[in-house]
């Protein structure tokens, strides 16, 4: 009986963390906002897709999601209809035309517009 409980304990300690993503890993943040259609369309047009972490107030709300989406989609070069936000992780992704901004320049523009709302975006990965 003791051996069985020990085996179950080992099984849960190994498998349980894999079953529930923590949201802190880069892959979790990317997966939370991944949209294959956005990537396929962006790549076909010579555009890129940016994945970023949202830093700021803990516990993002639906209102915060709307504010962040509004700021990001107004930035020159961001493709319309491509902004994806995850409140749980917190992360976002969007497609953009790299002819308008470098990734750093794009995030600088977004962060300037988000600063009054007490949010910041930190780049995770670019897919081109």
C-alpha cells in the first residue's frame, strides 16, 4: 500500500505540472495568442508576427484587454484584425509590416501609447 501511494505521488508530481501550464514560459505565452491564419497571411504578404508579454497591473480585465487592443491596432504598420490578447498569461500577438518599423521601434511606439494606462509590452519572439 505504501509503495502504491509513493508511486501515485511521483506520478502526480511529474504529470500534473505538465497538465496545467503556468503561463510564465515563453511557449505558454505564444500558444495563448497563436493564430495560424494570422501567421499564414502575414508570411504570404512579407509581414511578420510579434509575440509579446504584457507587463503591468496584475489580473488583467476585459476593459484592459480592450484598451490594449485599441492602442496596438492604431499603431502604423500593425495589420488590422490581427491583434490577439490572452488575459490569463498575459500576452499578445499581432502581425505587422516590417517596412514601417523595426520590432524595437514598433514596441517603443506601443509602449509610449500604453504608458498612461500603466501597461508595458515586452517582446518575446518574432516570426517572419
